[in-house]
C-alpha cells in the first residue's frame, strides 16, 4: 500500500510540462566509492550516469545534504528518476513538495510576569531558538539586543547577506540569519512574481517576524494594533536568542529547502527549532519532515511544530511523530468586544480589531445587506450598486479568503462588514486585520442577522466597538475550533496533539513590507499585528522550552517535553493578579461546547511556571525510538532512512514507548486486559515520595496502577509503574471514548505529575 501512496505522491508532484521535477535523494554515505574524494562529486556522478536516458538540461544539484541527512536535491526527468532509484547507494528518492504555514497578553496569561523570580535572567540568554519560517524584520524593537550579553559560545552560525539585508542587521538578539530558495526557484522558476519578495532573510510576509516575537521578543512598551491590545509586548522567553532560517516564500515552503534549513540549524548550534508549518500524514519513512526532525531530535534539539488548522475534523492533526512536540491552539482571556445593533432593538455580540471605538458607524443606522454564503474562494462578483454605502453581511464555510473578500467589498463601496466563519470558528472568537471595519460573529448570531434581513426589506443596523478588555474578559482557555484534532491516524497509540497553547488573537511583531492583511492593496503599516492559528501557538511552546532549557541546561528534548505535558492544565483559568490560577470548569471545545477531550487538547494547556520544576519526567533514549519504529513493523532499510544508521531492534521486549501519555484502542481492551508500562525519573532532590490517583469517569473501564506508591532514593533515580486497563464485568457495551489520567501526587503537595489516559474506538475515530 505504501508503494501506491508514494506513486500517488509522485504523480501529484510533477509541476511542469517537460516532465521534470525536483527530487530529494537520501543516500547511504558509507556506499560512496573510494575514487570519489567528496560526496558531492559522487552525487554529480549519480546524476550524470542517468544521462543515457533523455537528459534534462536543468538536471543539476540544488542542495547537498551532509548532515543530519546525507544526499542531494536535483531537478530530474521521470526516466532519470527510474534510473537513480536503482542505484545501490540510494536509500530513497522523495519528490519535493510545497508545504504551507499554519496560519500581548499571552505571557502574563501563562503566569510569566516580568517580576517573577522563578525565571533566570542570565542563562536564558544562552538558549537559541531557530525559526524555520518566512524570515524576520530586523529593525523591529522586539528584536532589540538591549541588556543582552555576548553571543552564546556554542553558536556556530552566520548572518547571510542578501537583498536589503546584511550582516549589520544581526545583533546579540538576532544572532544569525540565512535563507534557502534553491528548491523554490527550481519548482516555480522565475514565473512566480505575484508579490514583491526579498531574496534574503528579510521578511516580506510577516509570519516569521510574528512567531519569532511571540517566542523570544524583547519587551516593547506602547505596543498594540491601532489602539487594540495596547500595552507591553514581550515574548515568552524575552532573553532567548533568535536564529532565522527563511524557507517560505509567496507560494509556499519547499521541502528540499526545509531539509537544508534543518541541516544548517543543527550545525549552527540551535537548542530549539520552531516549525509553524505542516507535514503530511505519511508513514514516517516517507515523510522528510519526520526524518530530518528525528535527526535533529537525536542531536538534543527540542522541536515544536504546529498541529495544523484543519479542525474541527477528527484525525486532522499534522506533525504526528512522537519526537516532535505538536501544538494545538487555545484562547486567552483578552477580548475585543463589538456589538451589532439591529433596528428591531436586538443587539448581537461579536469581536473586532478594525472597528474603532466612537466610530461614526455607531452613531446612526445604515442599510444592512446579505450577500450570501461562500464555501470556497471564487472570483467574487459583487454588484457595486447593491452594496455601496451599506454594511455587508456574509457567511463562510471552510477556508475562504476572507481578507481578500473584505478588500473586494471595500473597493465596491461597502462601509463595513459582518462575517461568520462557520464551523472553523462557530463562536466568532477570531478577529482579523481586515481593510474594512469588520465584526466577526458566531453561527447563532449569524442566523439571527440572516433571519432579520430576509424578513425586512429595509434592514438596518449600526455597529460599535468596546475596544479592548485586557484581562478577565472570559474564561480561558478554550480549544479553538480550527485547531487540528487527533487521534493520531498513523500511530493511534501516540496521543496527538501533545499540548495546546495560546493561538487566538495573538499580538506579535510585524514586517514593514506589507500591511497587516498581507494584501498588496493594504497600505496600512503597523509595528504589530493580531493573528490566529496553531502557527501562533507553536512559538509559545518554543519560548517555554527555552525557559526550561535555560533552567535545566543538561536536559534533552524528552525531559522538556515531559515537563510541559505532565504539568499542563485541563481546567479553564480566571486570571487574577492575587491568585493567578484559580480553578474552574474543564477546558471546553469551541466546536462542540462540551468539555474538550485529549484529541482536542492533548495533555492540556501548557503552564510554563509549573514546567520549570515538574518533579518527575518521562525520559527516553534514542534506542527507545528505534524500538518504537520496530513495533510499527518497519524494515531495516526503512529504519535506516529515518535514523540514518543501520539500526537494530532490541530483544528485551520493552517496546512500549515511554511517552508522557497513554492512548489505547478500545477494540484491544474488548479482547482482554491491556497492560501499559512507564518509567519516571526524579528531578527534584527535595521530593521523593509520590502516591498515584486515577481520575476519570466511573464505569465501562477499570483502570488501575501498580505500584500505588513510588519512593525515589534521590536525583536522578528512575522507577517503573504499570497501568492496567480492562472492561468492567458488569458493562456489556464498549464506550467509544473514555479519558482520564493517573496523577502522581508528591507527599508534601509540591508536585502533581499527570499522565493522561485515553481509551477510544479506532473504528469510530480513525477508520470512519
């Protein structure tokens, strides 16, 4: 079946009329014949040896990969591909692909106030976060190096010159910046000139600048978006260093360029890689993002990646490998409330960052016009006569180009827009930087407006903004409906996403190259922008990982990931300065309104202040991951493709991955008790005794843990426990979804170490 998948990918990847395409070759470096002094000479020979087939004049090497993967990328004909694939030194040949981006109150919402004494002021500045994205706008005050010390000694990277970018644009905050466009240029050629772009690390899109500031932006007073979200903006780890790897351009991010960025980041010495773009759901040995991320992970680099914006569809999560920390999106407690006043005395609530308080639109009623419902992005054909001088209302389903449609309405003479985002935002919580005054509303409010317009020939409304409510505006977090969901369709036993973080209406730095909408017609310029997506959630985790790494410099990515997952919260929080994390009701799912399940929120919402000292961690060795891949029945060659080594499976029988969460298919429990083994290591010298408590719904399943107590002798000391899951004897039916946790409570109440447990029907949640 996997051969059919690969053949399908190949057919989809052909991108021009002469039958050539970019491919990425993984090779066994030990297979290099001795006459070749260098690998790139050997690679050139491999390509030239295929020329007895009709050769392409463009068949030349684009990138050479020396580590963590070995190989090259090149543009090849179909016949050349067939020839090269048979070469004895070739492990695999991957068609290049275009990936796409998953596109400030949040630090304090997470408990990271500037005065918090729990966080270091010096070692944090030795942690380097690498951003594989659209580049950076270096002049932005969020990237000031004020009060930062010398560049970390383990940094080996450079600042690369390019168009409107040179070495002087780097400083002690942006310590390195480079760009990769070889794969992109080979794919799109010179025909892709729809937008002005900088062939340099400079950001012409805004996304890279935004995510870098979320994770590691320096404090900036007087920030905000045209008066909204005003105040102090800072990143999660404001003293962390930034390394920029630009791979994304106007039409996307090429896989071959991403691989080269990973190679460079590893060689440069980054501690964390932040990846706000998505990989496809392919077997790991066919997924180059999974492969290069495993190689980076094995070098001790923590990798945070966005879960994708494919929600609320089940099994839509991207970046599924267990060595990646996959991040979903939740809300924060800030709000931008706006009100629609219908002339029938009905008031409907929404949110807006483009309707100014005291705007003239609040002073009198204007005609209200409904243009319909859109589920795609066609060439919008709007009659100027029908909408000029009116407030226009429309509904969307799916991923419609809403910002573009707003621009169309403005050009046609509309004075304002009311929009419902459909099932990707049923409560209307996402506010976007439209070029026209806009209010986002939920589906229920949308139905009310539609009924009012259809039943009144002279429908009228006025709209008003209440500005920004900076805190306490609403219970939070809530899982955003657009956030991609589990279960993990590739490996159901690995819970994904791992965690959620703030990803809705997030303020961050912005490029000076384009307006906040990203549209060519948008002539506004703002130092900051408000964006939503798992792209925004990912750098929150990257920044939190930098804080943890600075506090525990010898911890690897497994310990950091475990700390984040086991200390995450599953209940909403009402932010309060006197008691920042008072408990309330369970975190809910915007899509359903019900309590969120682990398929929406993973282990929970991250809480960095707790993750700094988790008490216990689930740690892993590289061989544990090899054994995990063996459990997937991968061949020795497939193992080598992923690990880069001739790996072998352990014979000790302990193939269960020591993951900080447990996911079990209900069909397995139906046929008998399931036993799950886990190990934890003590990382707090002052905490040694823990007692287990099982939490979860009663009935259906009997969940037990043995032993009930763990007594550690010191630091580091590792102990094992086992979880036993079986069906209740008195229950005839199998519950399709059960979730709870085993919580290890420290004797003195200092730590609560949570390991989520989810039991689900694979038939219902994956196969259907």
